[in-house]
């Protein structure tokens, strides 16, 4: 229970300021091992969201590889990922501004190896014996309605153009070369599936010219999701499949597919970005892997011959960030986080099982007296089922609440919607709890980490199940006296922004909300969004345009007459996934109703805010908005937001 001086919830002064959060914040990304060197990507808000490849040498020296102004980020599928690879000190990466593939030799400057034009590369692998790069290739210069995806090879010296290796499917990922260079494995899938719905795993021979021959389907299909194809050092193909209802590890040996550690746990994650990995090989028989039960992640060593899974005792509950583990030479390198630790790049000695921190996503140190630990909870929801979330109680050692007062609650609805809330320390959540808010990060039906059946609760029911679970989570806490049922707010970004807008429109529970680049018109999203998600709504809502009625029924923009509480909207003006008109139309409609509302738009921002000044503005802007709506005096000098109809 908070101590110190008495003050209303929401008004507490906190050392967890927006300036503090953005000053030291870095998003850690893709990891690569090259000999004894470790490489990774850092997205730096203080550099306007630039993605920098960083190298750490065995003696602990850390230095940037990518010089200014290069930005190692690909736009394949718009979400990117897998933007670089490295081989013997030479780095190959996609540069964001021109989407060309560059080669940067150690100590040298980046040189383009692909020509100008809107052709994008991701998920690269070096084929050293043939002097080429194999990658996912997305061609936007075809003149067709949507880009064409394929697997290609590109000469490592840029001496000629791309050669198509595999084509015909709508999407590709995870091209992986066998250790002897004789075979290529890859994943592909077609509309309307997303990669967590149904994926095929293929393997083929590479002939003397490096062309694909004798392609064979190994696993997967329209209703089986396959994740991360990977070769062992001895050339045995491994992969993750949810054929049992859980993403488990398998291998294909001597023509037969074998389960390695069957259990009700998730060894995979939704492939929103390229280059994801939840396991890696130390030796031919020893795998370092992460797996989740009830969204809590663990790390283990798996003996592939005995099937023994030996947990590694480290103080972390979140593994791999977006999913990235690399192993070899008796060590594993991965991202890990915990309730008291931000996502951190760690290295584990697999002999002693001791770990060391290489880099933290935030170097900001905050006294534990201002931090709220994450508490996974399960609560009843519709149809006699239960749903999940992560609860954070308000906590600030310098304050105690007014007698009898209960805290306001901020419910967070994550994006995706096939994603999951993290249990790692997130200062943007502590920003709220240290000021006297309770926070519930809801893993509504459809979230990852609880098996395929839980993930598929959202099929055909987006805008129903997610809203019900957010509402029932808030009610659960209010009924137990943990929060003030009259001061319930909800926020979310992207798909979470849609859930926020829909919850405010179609339910009468929340008293305020904040949408970050959220969807207000489902039909507009189906018609205007990018190729990767252009058929996603077929499974979440129904086939378009055949079920236009459902798209209309679940779109908040058509029912603003039902919305009766304050709303603030945040939007990037360069967003290609959820275009700005989605927020602008919602703002105009709510404003016309006379409801207090605000709209903050940001030049140069896309889907998700990357610039430090904009992250600061949105955090403080949302707090200012709630302070006016709920009637408390927020601590600190907050820049006012223009709230119309207040």
C-alpha cells in the first residue's frame, strides 16, 4: 500500500516522466552471431526512430555499425523485420529511405547492391559458396493492384539483378540454407490466411547453378501454422508447428516428422515481422528454446535425442522480445525481461548457465518504490469462459490515497490483434501506476500464448470477444474493490485502437478512451490497407464484400450516436496501414455530437510512433486529457491539449 503524503489518485508526482522514458529508451531487435561477435538492431527514438546495427566484440567493446543517416529497416509487409544479415564481418542490410540492399564491409561504408526502384528485401541469408544473398523479395513495380512476393537470389557484389528462386504463393518467409549449401527450406502461405492460421514448410535441392529443384512439402497447410524453419548443424530440418493446438518443436529426420517436446505450451509466436526465432542450436543435439505457458515465458535446454527439457534458472518471464534467440559455441544470446527488468540483451554461458547483460532497452534506473510489479490474472468472461490479463496496482512510495478513494483504471488493449501483453518492465505503464492509476493489460481471446483454441476465439468475432474481455476485466477489478468503477478508461494502438473505439461505442462501461492509429471503419481498412493484411479481416469479421453487413455493424464510425464519453485520438500522418482519415472521420463525428474530444496528428510518423518528441507528447497528452475528464490535477508541467466541447 502506498505511503507518504495523502493525495488523490492520478495527481501523484512521479520520477517516471515522459522525458525520462524517451531519454534512455531503445527498442532492441534482430540478433545475429558472427564468429565471436554479437550483432543486433537498436531503434532509437532520440534519433528520430533510426534503426542502427550494433556490434559487440568478445572484449566487450560496443560500437555502431550503421553510419548516419542509414536506417536499417525494411518495409516488406510494411512491418518489416529481418532487415540485415552478417557473414564474416560483412553486413548486408536494407536501408529504409530507398529500400535498397546495401553491403558494408568491416570498416567500410555501405554500398548499394540492388538498383533503385520499389523492390524490397527482407529475411536475408548469405549463400557464401555461390557468392549471393537469398531473401524475401517484394516487388512493387509490377503494375498490379498489389505487390508480388517471392524468394530471390542477389549477387553479393551487386554485379547483376535478382534471380527468382521460388514464386507463386502470396507470401514467403524464413528462407534457410542447409549447412552444406545443398538444400533450401522456406515457409509460404496464401490469402486469406495469416501466418498464424496456415503455413506450408517446403524444402528443395539446389542444383549446380543454385536453382531450386525437387521441391517437397514437409509440413503445414491451410489449418496448420508453421513457424521458424531451421537447420541443425548436422543438416536436420527443424520447425515449430501447432498441429496439436500448441506451437511445439518438430524435426524431419530420415523422411519422418518427429515431435521433440510435446506439451501444452507455445514454442512459437505470431509472425508479424521477419527474422523471428524462439530456438537456436548450440550443438547438433542441444537446442536452446523458449516457451510460454499462460503467457509467462521460460528458457530451457532441449536434448533432441532423449527429449529431456531442462529449464534454465534465470530471473526473467519474457523471452525473445518479438522472438529472437541465437545460440552456438556454448552460449545463447537473446532478449529477456521481467517485472523489474526492461527488455535486455543477455548472453548465457551454457556450461555454467550464468548470464550477463549486454545491453538494456532502457538504461534509466527507477527506485523500486515507484514501480508496480506485473501480476498475471484470469477472470470470467462470456460463454462461461475465462480470459487473461496482466494487472498493475498503483504504487508510489511518496503517496497514499484519500480515505475511501479507489484508483482510476486504464485498460490496455494490445495490437495485432494476435499479439500479447508483455510481463517485462515497461516504463510507459509505470508512468501511469506511479501517478495513481491501476492498469490492466488485457490478453483477450485471440491473444497468443494460450494455444490455438484461445487464439481462434476471435475468428469471425473481432469487435465482440475482444470488447467483452476488456469490459469483463474492468468489471472484475471494480467488483473486487480494486478500482473505481466510475473512472474506467481504455486505450490501445492499431487493432487495440479499434477495440478501444468499439468498446467506447458499443458498450457503456468505460468513461473515457484514447485511440492510437486505431481503426474506425472496417470496410475502409479492408479496401485501403496493405497486401499483408488485406484479407486478414476475412477471418476476423467475414469475407468482404459478401458480409458487408458485418463490416458495417462493427464499425464505430457508423454508430457514433451511441458514443457518449470523451475520446482522444493520436495518428501518424504517414501511416500506410491505418490511414489518417480513419482517425479524422472519427474525430469529426464525435466533435459534431458535442462530446469532449481531441485529435493530435504527427507529421513523419507511420504506424507506431518512433520519435522521442512524439512519444513524449502522446504520453503527456493522454494524461492531460484524463486529468480534465476525471477532474484531478496532474503533477508536472504538461503541455495542454486542445479539447473541443469540454
